C-alpha cells in the first residue's frame, strides 16, 4: 500500500483538519488515561511549528444527541497540557460556531471542535455532513488508527466527498508501517499468539493468520475449545461448544497448510475464578470435572518460549490466562518478558495490539520493550484479519478521490 508523506505537505497558513481519537476515559470531568493524546501529540506540535492552523476532529463515547457530559471540552484542556500550547474550543464541529472559530485562527494555533457524534450524521457517514466538515479545512490528516475501522463521516467520508489532500499522521504512519513489516514483508519464520476468552470473536483472524504464519500459538479461554476437539476433559473451563466444528476446521486447515499449532500442555486450575484461590498445576489430560483452567502452566510457558526462540517475527493479540486476577497472570507475564528480552536482543521483531493485550503488557511492564504496541482495539484486529480499513483506504494514493490530488 502506498501513502502520501506528511514530509511533502506544505501546511504553512493552511487549515489542517486532523482526525484524532480523543475517545479517552473521563472521571469527574478529568481525563484519567492520556495515552491516545500522547500518541498524537507529536503530530499536533509538528504542524503548529510549521505554521499550520490545526483543527482537531474527534468523537467521544456514544452520546444520544447533544450531551454536555460527553463534551470534548475537558479533553481539549488535557491536549493543551500535553502539547504545551493553548487549545481553543468550538462548541460545535460544523455550522456557525465551528466556522467562526476556524476563521479566527492564526498560523500555529490549535482548535478542538466539539464531539462529532453529537450529530447522528457522523456515524451514518452522511455526505452533506462530511462536506460541512471538509469545508473547514484545506488539508486532511488521519491520525486516528484506533477509529480507522469506522466508516464515519469524519474518518472516511470527509475525503471521499471532497478534494482535500489526505495524509497519514506520524502515529498513523507508524501503525501502517508496523502492519506492513509484520505481514507484507516479514522476516520468517513468523509466529502469532492469539489468546483471549472466545473463538467467536477471532474466527476470521485465525483463518487469515494460517496463511501468514508458520506457527500459531493459541492461549486463553479459546484454547479450551481446541483442547475439547482433541478429546480433553476440560471440566468447568470456558468452552464454546457451538464452535467445536469451527475449531476442528481450523486444526484441519492448519494441517493441510503445514502450519504448527501450539496449544497448552498443562494448566493452572481452580475450583472458582477469584483472586488468590487455591490452585494446582496439572496436565491438560487431568482436569477434574469441577475445575477451571485459568492460566497456562510452566511446561506450556517453556514450550511457547522455545517457539519464540526460533521465531523472527511475532504478532500478538490476546492474553494466555485471566491476567486481571492473580495468580492467573503468570503465564502472560512470563511470555511477555521473554518476548521483550528477545526483542531487545535483536532476535525478534514483535508486534502486539488490542485492548486486553496492551493491558496485559502493561501489567508485565514490557510495553516499551516490544518493536511496536498498538493501542487500537477493533482496528488492529480487523487489520490482522486482512481487512482494509475505511480510514486507511481513503489515504491510498491509488484511489481517485481527493487524497491523490496535489
């Protein structure tokens, strides 16, 4: 895929619409997690330093109409604190209030427009609404990879209905480069870790990965369904019995393609899912009828790490166990530490993403030691499934809309 470079954009004196993802958690009127703001901060600062009039577009939560509790005003204040520059705020994202706020801007200034989802036309990707957004700018910069799987007006429609030249921002470009490095031209052998609770949410992912990787490591609750296919007694462990046939098909497909499937060989089990309950480590062949498998055991950890030691590129989505509760975080933490050590030693190129995955890596304290960690959830997952995201597609230079025009 080919994209324009922000390095080639002349933004001085231009109104630059930057679609960011400021959908951040807020409690008592204050932002409690600034990760997404920090990710796009460098692009905002760069544009202001080049003399652009920087206009921020974003959604926040899922408001039903105009809801003051879902206003981006407190988020704009947090953006100002992080970029160390004043950020003006407009009480709407289209119409007279937005237009007058944009018209009053000087070069190098930043303006945050109100929540795009205050207008139902945003999620409907309404053409007229998209045209109103586009009319506020001269250039469009997509810097919201985490929302790029949404075919909404401020993400995709704004480019397709206008002549705005479109560019990926710095954080967006980093995500795209990481995905390309993982799948378009990876160093082989390639392995993928797919964990989490359910197969149902990752059927497409598993099927797609079998064509991309040499080894597929399956963990978390979803591994139980595969163990059930193999005739293992899994006790009261989470199992999607209605997807047994799907799991069987995946195993058969892996065999036909010559792919290696790595499943747990031992597990940490308990009678109930709670913190610090009595546990025991047993073979997956010896799970009792009232026991639940809640994490992988030491032999499984060793096996996963041995696979990683002969792997050049790793893609990771989903934890190995119920990492939110001790002691069921051990498997994920030990594997994460091994991934980090191999990456730091230059022996492994590691990519990870998805909400639970990032949370687990944070628990392990290794987030900054992997090659690339994506905070995107649905967008990262759909990318791994081989889908072209609407917010990425509008940036492709091969398209005939405004993003291709000089």
